[in-house]
């Protein structure tokens, strides 16, 4: 019983402390001096209370514009948005900071976090990829500008993740043409993919489904078109075979190649 009363007393104490703290914070927001707000904002920021810090930074940023403290305040404000995962505003704030303070020792971090914010905004691969392309541009520029910087490893990691997202998206687009039996656009999409994404994890699949698309297009064509289309399918098989690793796909491709050869013999090709 005594322990229960003690716990209630502790909870009541901290509840009252929180109320007083909130009251003091509201008073600071309404009537605090500029320097007092600055100190409190920095204290909240360093203590991880980013929501309170942000409200104060938003109040004091205009007042410090053009003053020596402005660089520090603007970086903290941008980073507070970043910590709160408000990446739309964070990327804009970091970009602005880097332009205003091009000589700052925080510029590298600001540019990295600008790019990282755009990375976080990138949609899943099935949706619009505007932020993905923008993020790739920003990350690549960052890597070029800071090839030995402390954020390089992470920048490379995020770049690889965004590239993979695009590779997956455009592989799925080409595969959808194949699935819908639209073999001409499928072949074109698969061929473009191989040019645009050399070394992709989907390369073997792309080579196989390009072969399958060409084969299906050939055998379902008018007789006068079949010979040339079989020849093209045979070329695609050779391209696939030189890169093949998957046993199941290789078996399917070999069956296609055998049928191509039989059909070519029938046409005396």
C-alpha cells in the first residue's frame, strides 16, 4: 500500500513538473527575449526535444538574419526539420543554407542531408520517380564534390538503392509488355534497358524475356516475316546464352533455341 502511494506521489510530482515546464515554455514563446529563445532552442535541440526546438527556431530565424549567429541558427533549424522527418522542408532548408554559407564547415553535411532528404521522399518503384531522379543527381554531385568526405559511404549506399529502384521499375514495365503479349514494345523496352542499366541485377531476366518475346513474335507472324524474326530471336538467344546462370531459365532458353533451329530448317534458312 505504501509503495502504491509512493508511485502515485512520484507520478503526481512529474505531472506537476511537466505542467510547470509547459507553462514556462509557452511563456517563453510569447514573451521571451531573443537571446533567451536562442539558448532554449539550442538546449531543446541538443536534448532531442525537436518539436519544442523547432517552434523557437521558427520564431528567431528572421530576427537573426544578417547577424553572425544566423549561420548556426539556420543549420539547426534545417536539421530540426530533418530530425522530425519533415523531409520536404528539410531538403529546401539545407539547400538554402548551402547557398547562403558556401564557405561554412557545415556545408558538406548540409548537402548530404539535402540529398538524403530527397532520397527519403522517393516513392516506391511502382509510383512516379521524380524524387528518385532528383535524388540520384544530388547524390552523384555530392559524391563528385566530396570524394573523400565522411558521408561518402552512405551516399554511395543511397545511390545504389535509388538506382536499384529504377532498375526494378523499368524491368517491371518491360515485363508487363511481355505479359500482355505486346512483344514488339517488350523487345524494344528490354533492349533499351540493357543499354540504360548495364550490370543490373535483372540483366539475365531481361535477356531471357527479350529472347522469349522475339521467339513468340516470330512464330506468331505471317510466313513472310518469320525467317527474319527467327534470325533475330536466334541472335537474342546467343546474347542470353553468354550471360546465363539460372539453370531453369537456361533450360527454357535451350528449348526455345532448339525450336528456332527446327523452324529455320523448315524454312531452309
